[in-house]
């Protein structure tokens, strides 16, 4: 009997503990959300939490928002199955913060009010750029939401022993309903507090498993890596580059594409960008990123112990049988390190770590849903549909209805993404964000000849090219690990479109600006430049 089967059947006597931890977390965070929701009075509270959080608090919340199911479940699974190549996700996710810190955090905080559309609309025609920014924000958020839904399905299936398609679908629906409640009731204040609580829980849980794994190997990293290589069945190749990327010329290109997307994607992620508006000053925004880099860096170092620990202590076939993409490697490691399936210690650790992972998913989906619903309400509903004539009450109501709609779309698409590796899915979201959002943000902040046409070409060109390439890639069809493995309509050979779509987004932004007849508003750019660098006149 495999570890997964034991987890599902042999730990029935511990099921009460597992369910109790889940219910306790959900009820506690809902209580925080309701409390925060009562403090929210208008759009500034709903979108930016009244700009009341300190640099440390926002840094902790950013960490909670960023350390998603991809970080905790996907990276651990990728390392457990592919060794060195799996750890590349950790490096990419961490290095990406340098781009956000050096180029985006402070200027964005100074230049906008609630969304990316505010920054673009300052020096360009409002309605077209807000429409483009809102569309891009929603699409990127939905891509990221797919990863969280996939992680939730794998996690709860393992933990509660749920089997069958219907059970998996019900889990995805449950996560979607809870995230809708978080956002619609608590807004940014509630979401921020939930993310801070989740960040503390995730770091504590990961630290506990890291210490237990290292204790088992006498705190000898070399011994841990040697055991992982031997147990993986791959030998020394497990600790060298090329197990997943590098076998063929195409896989090498896929690795470069993945790396570019990971490094550039963070600075274009909507749910990260809106966090910079929750602090009172640009200095606090800078401090937020510094804290986030420290917290996230420590966490990603611990993913080495999670991934290689799972590889050393659990057979790869067992991990794959539990979840083909490896998303359950971390919970299975917790169970094994606690005494194995069927033991009280194993059940307790499995329940604790799975509850932490579930907390991770709920907090991240809340942040993503808030970013997309805020952009719909503020950019599309108020400034495009109502042409700036909506009241604050109507705007918040629109955001809450958008939360329900976006949540429903995420649930529907999440049903099809359950078998995919969540780290890979997040990498796709990074590629779309880096293709559509990042070129437009950088051009708008730092290039005075950038025009409305350039912004539209950049956003729509980067967005459509990345999405189309994903739809016709092996991620969706043509491979055993695809979203639709039984059909094959792919023609794009790479799993990640970043190598093509990101340069295209930058190229189209430049081309649209230089070939168009529109003259750039250099006076408005001068005002934006002063505002972005000094904070003068910012909200």
C-alpha cells in the first residue's frame, strides 16, 4: 500500500483533527475579514486599506501574497521530481524582486492611486488605456488563480482522502466560494490581515519541517543531497542541470523562456502592484520590498530542504501516484517525517502543513481576486462605462459584483487545471504579466515619447501573443501532462511563451509610439516624472 493510500484510508481516526484545523483556520480568517470589513468606509479603504499599513506590515503581506501554492507545493514537487532543475523556480522567483525594487515599487506608489490604469491614464487618453489595463489585469489574475485552484484540489484530495472527479470539483468550488467571501466582505484591509497571518503560519510551518528534515540527516546538507540522488533513481544526474531542461535544444530554449518570465514577471503582477498603494509613503513602499525580499529569500532557501527531503524520503513513484505533477510532495514529506502514514505524529504534521498550505492558497486567491475586481470597478466601470460619474458606493458595489464574476470564472477554469504543476502554471502567469504589463509600465514611467497607441499595442500585443502561444503549447494539449491530454492541437513547441511574447511586448510598445501620428504629451510626462521620483502630488 502506498503512502497516498495510507493517507487516504489509514488515517481515518485522525480525520477529526485534520478537519478541525481546516475549519479553525477558515473561521478565524473569516472573523478577521468581517472585522476589517466593518472598518472599511469607502473606495480608499476597499482598494488600499486606507494606506494605513507600515513598511514591515506591508512587506509581510506582500510575502503572504507572493508565497503562493507554487512556492510551497509546486517548487517542492518540482525539486522532488527533477532535482536541480526544479530548484530553478526558487531562484527565478527571488531574483525577480530586484526588478520590482529597483524599477517599479517607488515610482508606481508615487504615480498612481489604486491601479496600474491610474499610472497610464495620467499622461494618456483615459478610456482606451484603462480598458486595456483592466483587461490585462483580469487575464493575468485568472491565469494565476488557476495555479491556486490546482494546488487546492491536489492538497485537499490528499488530506481528506477525497476521490473521483466530483470530489475534486467540489474542492475547487469550496476554495472559490471562500475567496469570494474574503474579498467582498473585507476588501484590502481584510485581505492584508489574512495575508500577514498566512505568511507567519507558512514560515513557521516550513521552518518546522526544515528543522525536522535536517535533524534526520544530522544537519548535513551533503548527506541530504546524496540520499535524495540515490532515492530518486537518477543518481548524480539528479543534482546536475539537465534532468528536465537541457536534454534537447528545444528544452534549453524552454528553460531560457522560463527564466526570462520568472525574473521579469513579478514587476508586472497586478496583485503585487496594488500592494504598494497600501502604505502612506514612498519610503514605506521601498521598505516593504526590502522586508519582502528578506522573508521570501529565507523561505526559498528552506524549499531546498522540502524538495530534496521529499526526494530522499519518499519514492518518486509514490509522489507521482499521489499527484502526477508532484504538488503533494510537501504534505507527504510532513507525514513521513512525523512518523509515516497511519501514525499520530504523521497525521498531526500532515494536518498542520496541509492547513498552512490551504491558508496559503486562500490568502493568495483573495489578493488576486481583489486586484482584478478593483481594476474592473475602478478602471472599466467607473472611468470607462460611467465616465467618472459613479459614486464611491456604486464603485465598491461594482467591485464586489466583479469579485463574484471573476471567482466564478476561476472556479470553472480551475476544474480543468487540477492535474498541472502549480509552479508551471504560475510561470505562465508571470509570462503574461511580463509581456503585457511590464513594458507598458516601464515605458510610461521612463520614456517621454511613449504614446497612447504605443501603450495599446504593448498591452494587447503582449497579452494576446502570450495567451495564444499558451493555448497552442504543450501545456494545453499534445502531452500526457497537458490540460487536455487526449487531444493535440499544439504547434508552439515551448511550455512557456516568455521568450517570444516579452520582447514582442516591448517591441510593439516602441513601434506603436514611433509610427503613430499622435504627439506625446511631454508636459504631462514631465509632471509624471517629478511625481514618480519625488512623490509630490501623490495620493
